[in-house]
C-alpha cells in the first residue's frame, strides 16, 4: 500500500497533467475554430464578390440595351432627338462624355 502523502502527490501530479492536456487541446481547438471561421469568411467574401460582379454585369447590359433602344427610337423618330439631346446636355457633366454626343464642353472645365 502507498503512503497517503505519496498517493496525494501522485494524484496532484496526475491532475496537473490532465489540466495541461486539457489546456493544450483547448488551444488546438481554438486554433481549428479560428481557421474554420477564417475559411468561412473567405468563402462569404468570395460569394459576395461574385454577386457584385454579376450585378454589375447585369446593370451594364441593361444600360447598353437601353442606350440601343433610345438610339433606335431616335433614328426611327427624328423628332425626339432634340429632346433626348437636351436631356443629355443636362445630365452629362464630364466633357469626355459630352463629346460623344457632340455637346459643347461645360463652362469652367479645362
């Protein structure tokens, strides 16, 4: 039979070993959890980016189609051309864009 003091010392040592093992496993678990969270966040960011790109492509396509429709209507009914050009004159603020529609540059712009 073991001396009670020796048995107590062994039990305390074993308890410390178990605590250390639990601490180590907890650290590893936290690291795994952190990595998984980062991976999920990366996947979310990529998915959001793909949605944004798709939306931008759809918007660009809609704008191209609307522009084509307006251009076709202007050719079909030349009477609406002055109204559209007047609207463009109010809407366009960049001289580079205005030049595409033969509009004069804005005053004060170099």
